[in-house]
């Protein structure tokens, strides 16, 4: 079988509705569909073939960065069929590529079947809103849907800071400026510091990686901006702990007070295969910062937040455990898959999901 071109591999990923395409030296190319890796029916690619594919994708600036840093991130449009976020990196066999497919269309919160409380979160005008979860959990898709909602319903200035730019937003009622780290700014912290002088109403921070970025994001939220940020954390309380732990011990008491005032909501999510076999769905833990949660943050009692969330379901909050039970009840995921997620996220609940009442629709 002749060596496939890069275009042919990208076409396979698009036609298979794959979320990811992996190309590695001395490896058979593989795609991820429904959360599972599947090797394609072809021969392994040589290191030269993979390096040529990487060079085909990269610009001169990206090649220079790759040779210096040994890995590089960027995004590109594949004709008019899809966009991909790409990481080119070195490993023991040579060069490899990991390509994450970005949907061409930005879906609305309704089209993504998000809980209705997400629309209320999208209507928050100031403060810090976090979307968290592990890599590949759909954080960027959720953020894009929130930005899309703001773009359709408000007349404001939206500024995004990303590494790389993923979803391309077309201005509707809002002005939208999108900046990419490396191409348009040196770092998240420098771009965020500059953003405060660019008259934004909404600032999207692709990743809150370090103390300076976190500190600037909180400052922006305190000074009247809506800041949308992401963290690689598995729950709402863990997200709060991650922010506080980024600060030196002597500053943590003060930052608890600041964060309790600035933080408005946290959405923590995972993607799981649907029982129907029709793709994946997001399970979401949703926390709104009410007076009780604000006090727990200030008093360093974050471990009690899940208890408050359970008692405040009427406000639209839900724990991940509740989201799992709802999905099982609604026949969206199997009890086995629900238990697997519990174990992966360290959720302790003795209730047997296989005995959960089936077919009843539980409100979020």
C-alpha cells in the first residue's frame, strides 16, 4: 500500500468524526473515536515521512521554534472541512504529531445539550468563571459556546488569549479580538496585563498556568470584567484549592478573601461515551458561588463545598456524583461506565449505580 498523504489522513479523521489523529515515526497512524484509539488499516510511517508531514504543516517561525524547544503548538484550517490544534513533538522514535480536531461550527449551549443553568452563567457580567477538567474533556467547546452566547446577546468587547487559537469567532453584536501566544503575545501573563488596557468587557484566558496569570485574572475579575478561565482540575473544590495553593503560604489568607469575592461559578466536566453509541457527552459538576460557598472559601473549609452543592440543587448546582446518577437514570451511560468515572475521579459513594431507578428524568 502506498504511503498516505497528510491530506488523506486528515480526510480519514474528518470522515470518521474522530476527535484526534496521531501520527508517529515507525507507527501506524491512529484516530480517537468515541474516546477509544483505533489504528488505521495501513503500514507504519517512517521517521522521514512523519518529519515531512510535520514540516508541511509548520511555518518557518514554527519550525524554528520547534528546533529550539523540541515541541510546538499551533492550529490550522484544513481546507473548509475542519480546524485542528496541533502539537509537534520529539519522542524516542523521532517526530510525532498529535492533532485535535476543532469543530468547524461553534455550537450553542442548547445544541450541546448543556444544563439550562449554563445560559445563566453565560449572562454573568463580571467576575471569574472557570471551566475545568482533564485534557480532552471539552473545556474549549464549552467556553466557545459561552462566548457564542455572549456574542449573540450582548454588545461588548470580547478578547481571547489562547495557545493556540482554536475556535474562530465571527463578530455578531460584539467586537471580538483573538490573540495567540507566540504569534501575537509572548505569554498569557503579558497578554493579560496588556488586555487590561484594551477596553475589554469579557476576557477569555485559554489556560491559567502560573501564579502571575492567575493573579492578573483575579484582578481583572475584581475590576469589573468577566474573565473566563480554564484549569486542569477534576472538581469544583479542587479548582479552588489549585488557585489558592499557587500562592505563597503567607498570602493564602488574603487570596481566599479575594477569590471568594471574584469567583462566580465553576463548571468541571468530563467527556464519556454515550450508551447509544452516538458519540460522547459531557458530564458536568456545576457550582455557583452563593453566600454559603463564599464563606467556606474564606474560612478554608473548601472540603465542605460538595455538601452545600447537594443542598442547593434548586439553585442549579450539582456535584459530579449527581451528574453521573442522572446520566444513568436517563439511560445515557451504563452503570458500569458511571462507576468507572467515579473511580477515576475519586468519588466515594457506596450507592450501587446498577440499582439506580431507570428511565426517570431528573432535573438539573
